[in-house]
């Protein structure tokens, strides 16, 4: 089982092998985590994303899938771009959305492992402008991380003390051991 850490802070400064980007399907930058990663990583990341769109992903990256680029000027080797779902509400749509959100985490962590990343930093995918309720997002994220065979260190870089608390509470409720690296 991987070691799971929670930190409050900027994902773009995490000293890890791979940083996961909560991207939109266009892969061409956006707001929130996506905009911050593109801004801090520099034009190399956007150039690689444009090449992906021109070749392997002409219709964009599907929700729940993941793809890697170099990390540009970020203190990592790779950026793993994943698209989380927009909150569909409770009910059957919510259940399908949870599976897509879990897939975004599973596919990101699986890709990190296949690249040889021993350490990875992830944001709270879909818990920002995509409207996913924080507690539910944390439960899905932590469950996927705990079930992952690797990388050895999975760090959730959370943008606020409030989100850090939500993740810590969710971990306790799920019985998942986490370390706080703050």
C-alpha cells in the first residue's frame, strides 16, 4: 500500500516525480489548478498538449482518462493530465460520476507508476469549479489512492486548510492512514 500524505499548499512547488493536473478535455489550459500548472510549467507543457491534440487526441482527453507530458519548469519530471467529471448531482448520475472521478485517479496513478514515478502529487480533482462536493470528492480520491499499487508516495496537495481538513476527516471515516506533511 502506498504512503498517503496530505499537504496544504501550491501543487506547482511539490518536489515529486509527477504532478497530476486537473485539466479540461481540451488540454489547452484553463483556470484553477490547470491554469496554475500551465503558468508555472511554462510553454513546453502547452506545446506538448497541442501536439497531443494534433495527433493522438484530436477530440480532446475523455473524462476519467489520463495522459502525460513533461513538466516544463515544474520541479517534477512529468505532468499527468486528467479530466474529472462535473458534479451531476445525487442519484444514478452521481454514481456514474463517482466512477468517472475514481477512474481519473486510478488512471493517473496507473500512468504515474508505468512512467516509473515513485512520488506523485494530486489535487482535489473536480472539487473546484467542477462543483464536486468536497467530502464526496475526498472519499473517492482517498479510496482510489489507498487501492493503488503505486507509486510509493501519493501526496494530495490541497489548496486550503479547509480542504485539508475535509480530506483528513474523510481518511479517518474510511479508516485510511494518512500523514500530514504540513
